C-alpha cells in the first residue's frame, strides 16, 4: 500500500509543481492524473504495482464526499439564495457532458472500425419463457414420485 500511495502522491506533487511553475489554470491534481495515465499507458508494469491497492482504496472513495456535503450545509443559506443558478448550471452541464461524450464516442467509433467479426448466434437456443400462444404459465410436466426408504 505504501508503494501505491508513494506513486500516486508523486504524480500529484509533480502535477502541482507543473501547474505552479507554468502558472497554468488547470489544477495540479488534474495534470498529475494525466501524467499518471500517460505513464500507465507507456509502462504497463506500473499498473501491476498500484492496481490492487488502488482498487482497495476505491472502497473509501465515498468518504471524500463528506467534506463537500459539510460545506454545503455550512453555506446552506448561500446555496438556497443561489439555488436557481446552481440548478440551471448543473442541468446544462450534465446535458452538455452527455452530448459531448456521445459525439466523441461516435467520432472514435468512426476512426476505429470494428476489427472483429460480429458475434455469431449461440450454438444452442435458449428456451423462451413464453409459449407460442403467449402464455407465460409453465408447461405441464409429469414428475414421477420417487419413494425413498
């Protein structure tokens, strides 16, 4: 777990350093994440070092939302006063995110055509729960009673 924390903290610090030194408007944590993604893409061995511990840390991710929730409660009056602009911005940004994600997905699908043949139908057909007449009742089955000694 120490290796994983060290790697993640090193990338965050590197991102903060780049953001501060370059006077960039992008948060250092975001720059660090981009650098981590690039490193994981270029050095697959790094993923094996941090994967299991990073997955274990994801269990505690909801705890990171507690300070934000407390902040909302502390400034509840201000949030209530500005509720309409906040709600409009959340809805507009969510819709914009969905549209941009769909367009990027379509663009990527157009750039990289399918490489594999389409999946064939399964060799065995699964029985439908519906009968030919549309009835969903189970078919009558004769079960022989087995006497046990």
